[in-house]
C-alpha cells in the first residue's frame, strides 16, 4: 500500500515537473551572451569591435541587431559562433600576428580575441575546442554570412551544397532521402524549378536565388539558432522583398530562434521581436519592437529612427506627427580611437559633461528595456 502511494506521488511530482518544464520552455534561453568583448589586434592598437555586449535569445524568438556599418555586428556574429579568434588571426595576416599578439601581452590587461561568456544550449562557445564547435555549427547553430560572393562553392552543384550540413552531421542519411530533403528545402525557399535545377552549379543562379539557397542550407539540419548577417543587403529592392518574405515564412513555420543583423531599420522591423541597437561595439539600447520604434530612449536610437523614412511614415500613419527626416550629425568614430566616456557623446544633442567622463552603465530602465545612457530619465522629462 505504502509502495503504491509512493508511486502515485512520484507520478504526480513527475507530471508537475513536466508541466513546469513546459511552462519554463516558453521562456527557455538558448543563447546567453554576457560581457562579450571581441578585439582585433592592429599596429595602431586594439580595435574594439565588440565591447561589453550582453543579451539573451529565447527559444523561437527573433532578435534584431541594428547599427551603422562598422559598429561591430559581423564581429559579434563571429564571436557567438566561436570563430572570432580564428578570423581575426586569419584576416590580419598570420605572419605578423604572433609578433602583434606579443606586443599586446606585454601591455597587460586588454588582449585581442574574444573574451566574456557565450553559452549556446549549454555549450561554452568561447572555450570549446574547434573540432567540437565544428560539429555544432551547421547542425545546431547556423549562419547566413554577409556577402554572397564567397558563400557558395562555384564547383559543386547547389543540390550537393544544400545537403552538405546533413551529410556532414549524419553519415547514415540515405542518398535518396537526402535528395528528397534537399528538394523540399529548396522548394520551401521558393527556388524556381528547383526540381530540375538542383544539379546546376552556383554560376547559373542570380544573387537572390543564391541567397535562397543559403537560407535553405542554413535550415536543413533543423538548427536551434540561425544568425543572418545582412541577408538582403547585396540584393536589389524587389529581390530584397522576396527574401524578406522567405525569412518571415521561416520565422512563422519553424520554431527556430533567429538573430537578424542589418544596418536597415526597415528590415529589422519586419522580422524582430526584440531589437538591440549597436554603436561603436556596444549595445546602446535593447527592447521590444514597440519600445525601440515607438518610444526609443537612447538619443542614438532616436536619431536612427528619425533618419528612416519607412519608420517615420509608419509612425505618422499610427497618429504620430508629420515626420521630420534628419540624420545624426557627425560621423561614427574611428574604431582605433573611440571617444572616452559614452562613445556617442560627440554626436549627441543631449550630451552633458558627465557623458564625457565614463562609459555609461548598461541598465534595465523598465522590464526588458535596457539602456546605456546616464541621462535617460532626464531626457524622458524634456
Ligand atoms: N579582420 C579584421 N581586422 C581588423 N579590424 C577589423 C577586421 N574585421 C573588422 N574589423 C573592424 O572592426 C570593426 C567592426 O567591423 P564589423 O564587425 O565588420 O562591423 P559591421 O558588421 O557592423 O559593419 C570595424 O571598425 C572594422 O573595420
Ligand atoms: Mg557586417
């Protein structure tokens, strides 16, 4: 009797736990980034491409990363997938890097490379051996890289390349199943005549089509997270629209989390649940789409929104005042020489002396709304 009672209890507890797990999984964090820094070595000093960045991505969520060219978006993506150190060395020219690295070691505290915390589904992305990470990439975490030119191999058919992520990760997959899956995914991204053209090499496809292939490739192994780095910027406007529709469909159909990276507020607005605004390697503001587009709190976000016609028109349609389009005065800083204090202060209409002194803390000003500005409360009242 006692045993039976115990058993029922265990079943109840088990059910309760299952319930709790399913409630929690709605908010399950699949990517946790904390105090991430990614610095390139250069003869003129460290280039702080990513500087103290923290955020989470939840299951099924789409996070947008918006910022002007050069603010560190691609470097952030590389750091998340654990490739920053390799790319930084490779691109800086491997021969001069060891000497450069030694120089920085002598200087003490600040060193080149990616530091901080990146946890993707329990994997420590900054401290996992390269071979282990290679198994994750493509399968659990996929990236649609910026710039189409080198993304596809000109020598292999697009069918073969689309199937590559499953071939690498699942050696037992049968050829015929693989072909079916490849065609399913190429059709899914609406590649015209995929059934006959999958045998052709990339040279026979336009830029927009190549982008569709890359999207199919990133999804085929059923990843948990897809990072899309400026997936439309190399394309003309009509094709951009079609690719946006494909991405929107992906977002609706699959339970995949996405990080959408762009310098275009219109692109980010279409697919993002939450948005991070990046400037000079830092997140200046992060919030949901309504907070960012309708009541931006950081002067940089305000300037950014005021310079996008589509966003201004959208607000006017919803009862806002007639849009005044103006850019942000001045230029983004030289990455080798980022201003002291708040990096935005030389361009900011609200800057006071305090803004020049120290880097503002990144703080939560209302639930889920993060800002890096010491004057947020005062500016709200003005
Ligand atoms: N391999 C590299 N070596 C040195 N500096 C780099 C390298 N790649 C990018 N940078 C610099 O890092 C900063 C951020 O670049 P990037 O991450 O490409 O920005 P974004 O993607 O937002 O345009 C820029 O100042 C850029 O010049
Ligand atoms: Mg980039």
